[in-house]
C-alpha cells in the first residue's frame, strides 16, 4: 500500500536477471521482501457474496501443502519494498503477518438513534439538548441481541464492538460507483493488468473480484493467514467484531485462502476494509483496498531462464535473512524480481515515467484512497464519502485514464474545542474514544489529537486532553452547533467509557 505522499517514480534502469548474481557467486542483495510458501488442502468458497470475476484463468485443483511460511507486507512508493518481521502489528495502511505464500506490497455499546438535520448537516444523534450527564442526548446501548447486516443476523456477544456509524458505511461500495474517484482508480489498475498480462488462451491472466462480502469469519481474516492467536493485529482495539466468530474484514487478504483453494493463481480483490483508527484528514476507519496475488509453478518461473530445468522451487535448507528454509534462493530471487517489475509498471502506468501445490508466489495490497489522493490531489479523506455534486461531477470523464485535477470546494473555517478527563482504572482504549467521537460528530469532525497526558503525583490517576477540530466540508459551522456536539461527546464519554470529566 502506498504511503500518503509519493512522487512520480524515477525511470527504472533496464532490469537484469537476478540469477546473474547467484551464478557469479556474489551474495544476493535482498530488497527486503517476505518469502514464499505453499498452500494447503483445498476447500470451496464460502457463501460470502458473488464477486465480479472478469475473466478467470483456468482453475487448477488445489492439493495438500508442502509447508507453512511467514511473510511481510511492505509499503511501496514507486515500487519500494521493505520487510516487516513476524510479530508486527497494524500500521497506517498495512498489516504484517505470517502468510501461506510470499506477501509483498506494497460491539461497542453505542448505537445511534434516528439521524436529524442540524443546520443542513446530518448528525448521528437525535436526542434532546441537555447539559446534565443523565441526558438522553448521550449515546444509548443497543437494545437488540443481534446485528442485522446485508440480510443476515449475527448474535451479539461480549466481543461485539461495531458501531452503527460504521455499519452505515457497509454496502456503500464506493469502488463500484461509476465515476467515483475510487472507481476510476480501480478501473485504471484493472485496465493495466488486463492489457499487460495475458493468459494462455488470449484472455486476461488476472480475474477480478470486487463484490465479496466485507463480513468474514475470524478464521478467514487471521487463521487462514497463519496469524498467531496472540498476534497484536487481532486486538479488539484495532478491529470491528460482530462477535467472537465474525468481523468486518481488516484487509482484502481475508479472501486469499478461499480464492486460491478454488483453483485461482492470478487474481485481484477489491473492497472496503475496516480498522479502528485515529481521526485526521488522511485516516478513516473505512477505506478501500486492491489486493493482487500471483502464483508460479516450477515451469512458469524457470522456463525462460538458461538451464532453468536444473532449478527447483523448494529445498530442505536453512532459514536466513533472505529466505525461508523450504525455498531455494533462485526461486526467491526470481519472485522478488517479478514483483518489482509488476509494481514498477503499475506505478508508471498510474503516475507516468517518474492453496496451491508446488507453487511459489507474491501478493501486494494498495490503498485506493491513498492513490486517489495523490492522483487527483484530494486533500481530505472524508471527501470520498461526500454526495456533493460539486465534488462528484469533477470525476465524470470520457475515459478512465483522463487526467483530473481536483478543484477544491471552499475551505470553511475550523472550530476547535478541547476535552479532558481522568481515565478509568482499566479497559480504556483511545480507539474507543475515537469511535465515540465519530458516532456523535460524524464527518463534521476533521481531526482529534491527544495534546496532553498527565499523571497525578499522588493518586497516580491519568488524565488525557484531546483537541477536536470541527469543520464541515460544504458550509460554515456555527459556534452553537459545535457547542452542542461537544457537549454530547463529553456526556457520552462519561456514560459510555467510564471516564471522569474535567470539563
């Protein structure tokens, strides 16, 4: 996934085969990527939606795995790869974890009442204004024992932390809305892969799935990727759980195991993903990813290499800083080389010159919002959810590769308020507070920053002070509106999070 800032890539030098350094006896210079693995026993796709498949390569039967592997996801700016070791947690736009093949990249108690209009904006609270802590203005706990989503019911349990604000985003599918900027980015990447990579029968090598359900099992999101039970990426504070067995996917990688075990070895997956996160102009708890996966058989990887028949994908060797114990160095270097070519070509296309048996492969993941913000110079991630015609009409183009320069809407002034409180003795998470602010303030809240943390020298109680920036994308907010929102956040923080207000 690409970082928030990325310039046009430098024109790459003419590539040379990575096996040359192996033949010459020079030590390989690993570009910092995770290593490959094999895939295990096949199983049919779950009932998780019928994604668009355009077109699919001829399937091959999956078989038992030769082994498991660790891997890492690397952020890439102009095809930059950097490894992450097993045991790291969620980062801004990626999650490192053990995988079954080489992976390179680059319920909360609060439930909303009926939304009401406040001076032309939709707010996610519908209670009477009141200053008292017992006011019904504060968010209320759920009254239902189930979560209803996409025509299915999921029983709530003690692990449920998904909010109505987040659930309201499910099914929007911005990446499939024609002429939306995220749709344009998706179509540009699809167009590139369809033209660059052709299968044996003259059809596109990569098939595309862009309508798979975002509700997945915990097994799909973590276990199928060999992420350990105690891995920090599983934390409730970082994910949205329906219950202990189902969740909103944290990455499109949740579908890789099923797609590969259906017989696919080259595909793209596009969809909305959900991670609890901070609040600012470049972060959102709901964003969109495109995942690419490619597997190679022994013949596919070595057929164009001199003396390729003498090389193998696997060996009984030793794990090193450059490879895992079951992979040959020749296979690893060629897969790294192939991925670098794929990402370099894709970045150049976008920005200009600037379980399978006996297979090895790579995967990458790209954040569509990050790409769109760079391509179209969109300054605020909240704009992607805007229904303002002044925003959307700018992306109605005659062809997907047409250059678009976003013309900003008027920049309305911010209103800033601070909130401070003593933390409860246990079970407080900053992401719980961010979710509460999003639930009440919605997209009117531009940014929340922890500006001070204080520990009382005698009681050892800890106090946090947050600065909340309110700014509407389409009009000027009034002090009265912001005061009411801020009051609601104060009251809900006391009731829902158990904090002791200092306001």
